[in-house]
C-alpha cells in the first residue's frame, strides 16, 4: 500500500480513538486529530527532521490499528515516541504485547475518563480569546476536561453576534476555522462543531450571574488585559458561578506568573487568581532554563523582534506610549519589554541577570527572540545545538521547546506552532563562553497553547500521557521541572 493510502486509512482510526476512547494522538506533539491525508504525511516528514530517523507509515499504521483494538480509556499518546520506544525497548515482545504493557493504566477502560469537567468562560474575544476558543473546541472530545461555556464581550453593534462568529470562522493569519459554526440570535449562542457557547454582553466583570446559564465553578480567562492586579481581576470572583481567574498577560504585585513547563507546579488549590505571563516570557524561559541548567548563565540580554499588535496604530496617531503612535505597518518601532525581568518570576535563579528590549516590526504574527548570553561554562555551536535538539525531543520541556535547522525557514513558517519557542539551530553563535541563540515563536497561537496548558493544570484535567518515559537509549538528561502534560 502506498504512503498516501496508508495515511488516508489512518484518518478514521484516529477519529474513532478520539470520539470513542477520548484518546488524543500526536507526532512529537503535533496533534493528528481532524488532520488531512497530506497533514499526516507532513507530520511524519516532520518527525524525520526532529529525530533524524524516518518515521514510517508502515510502522505507525499498524501501531494505530493495534491501539484501536485495546479498548483504551482517556489518554494522550505520541505515536512517534511510542514507536521509537518499541523499536528500542520492545525486545522479543510483539507490538500488541508491548502496547498492552506500556499502556496498562488505560487498557480495557473504553473511553473511561476520570477527569472532572470544568466550565470555562472567556472574558474578551480578541486575538487570544478566539484562538483559545478554537483550541478548547478542538479539545472538546467526549465532554470531559475544559468545557467552553461562554464568552463575555461588550456589544459593538446591532449585528454583534454575527460579527463575532465571523471572526471566529475566518482569520487572516491562522486561516479558516476547521468545522461548522452556527449562530442563534434569539438565544445569543454560537455553536461550533457541536459546542454551544453562550455570548454574554457586559462591561462589568463583577455583576454577571453565570449560574443563570447553568455555569458553575467556572474558570474565567481574562484576555482583555484591562486589569493586571489582584484587585482588578478579583472583580470576576464577585460574579455568581466563578471559582478561579486566569489572566493572559503578565500580572502585577504578588500574583503568580506561570510559564507552563517551568513553574506550573507552583499553582495550588488556594490560588484564586493566576497569570500566564507574556508570549515572550513563555518563549524564552524554557530555553533559558535548559541553557542555565547545563552551562550556567552569568548575564544576558534579550532582544525581541516582535510582530505588531492591536495596541499600535495602523497610521500615525496619538498614543500614550512612546513611539507606538507611529504607523505599525510602515515602521520598525523600538519599545520596551518586561519579558527579561518577568523570566525571574518563573525562574528565580536568573533574578537580576537579564536585560531586554524590543523592536516591533511590520508583520502580523510570529516573533523572534535573540538571547545574547555570557556563560559559566564554554560550549560550541554543535554541542549546544545537539543539546537543545535533545531537549525538544526527550526532555520534560519538549512541549515548550522546538528545534529546527533548515536554511530556508522564515517567520511565516512558524504560524500555528504549538510550542512556546523554536530554536533556530543554524543561527546559533557560540564562542566559548559567549552564546547567541535565536528563538522563533508564534506570539499568538504558541502562547495560546501555553495558556491552555495552564488552564488544564488549574482545573486538574490532564489525561495520562504515553509513553510516560522515553527509552533509556534516547532519554536526555532530565531537568528539574514538572512532568509533561
């Protein structure tokens, strides 16, 4: 059977595992849910670039078919890593014997999901809000875990609901929504791929009765950026039906700034308000963690080349911030960034060691962080690149760090990346104890994926992940961070 035919035959198997067993399959973190034949082929090609080994459909197709016969309970399964572990550690076991042993925790549980369901409200429906909605709808599965129940916005026009739905359906950067969207103007709801979302109009976060819509103990995700401190965000907790609040921006005061993969284990049940830091902080902190653990960072400067945002003006006009009043579409704009200082909130060992600045450029999405570091221990370009590549494949930061060494990639190639940051290996400069590392990041979608990971941590709705550990042959040195989700 040809590669295209094998990939095509995998699609219904992936779908059944997802719908009937609550099993999410991926290849090195790239989800296979609702993907086309060509996307599945590309995911296999991507695996070769990541691990230097060919990921054969002749191996993954029977692996998927065997998984479908095991009557699995809810799980997240990386078939590339699982296949790699079978070839390395399987020994004399048949594929089925190996999978039964490796997935013993969920074998025979047919869709059983011990996770509770958590209602989610998106307060604000801008760039991040709509991407979070797409991700939550994509993860809806069997109804367990995070359940998007409502969005809260201020009414902008008489046909506000239709316009909100249209913005969810069409995106100039991230493309069309994969699925169907229906609008009920009488009930003020948007139904996307069967997920009904209540649209609530309000400009006061403290006076909404969410229980009137059947929403209880909700996690409110504030993506407006209007309030950054405990007092402002605490207004959400005054509304009926709200349990906790997550801010999609750096917080002020004593609020915990969480970078998933680094300090998400710091979240406790007592934390009513948590922040997910910034897109840049999420992009650079995992890479800095990896580098500091191995080489020691004495000090460094972070320069971000950042796509423009809605905060800037399309053409010259008044803006309270310096330089940001000048046209975002025509200029490179030097501005400040708090990302370097914010790193220390998630990674205290780098307190006082980093400075940072930013240049806004005329691109709509994907940014680049340049880490210019002085190290305690010297290294070479090949050594540090091999180390970061291994971190992206086998460490506990593999959902945060990606790696690429193509000589042709540019910013648009990283639109839709689900990793927090992607190390560009060919751009690395190493001169003993002086190191420059370039990290790409989708400042919209990659960051939104990190936000969802924090949401899952706050709600305690992470499914079992397989393989739980890499093979002894492929495992990289383990970092002192929490387990992956």
